C-alpha cells in the first residue's frame, strides 16, 4: 500500500497545504532521511511555497509500506507541508490512532 503525505488533489496538480505544524515533524524527517532511494528522478524538486525549482535531484523512498519523494521531505522541512496521520503512523511504525 502506498500512502502519500499529500492532499487528495495532488495528482491533479494541486499543492498540499503548507504551514501545517506537527509535533512529530523531527521524528518524521529523521525517518524520511534515513532511507536509501528506490528510484531517482530525471529532474529537480520544487519548493511549494515559492514555486521555484531547486537544484536538488528528486528521488523516491519507501519504508513500512509507504512511499514519499525527496520533494515531500524538503517541503515538510522548509514549508511544514501537510502530512496525513495515516502516513505518519505507518512511517513511524505506530499503530492506528
């Protein structure tokens, strides 16, 4: 199963909500950064707050049945991107809330 930390409209081009603070943000970032990529992109990630492309190559990661990209990690760190509780619980190995 793939659980993305994004809004339901992401695949239609909508950007997830920004400025959504989480108490477990540091733990999420540690878990997201502690993985080896399963795929690399041919392009660079976008900063959702500015709409600007960065010079950071995008990649995809997977852990505990969830997948995310470097772009999502970047935007969580820099822009407090919305992360679903379902994604956070799976990534951190927590049971359902």
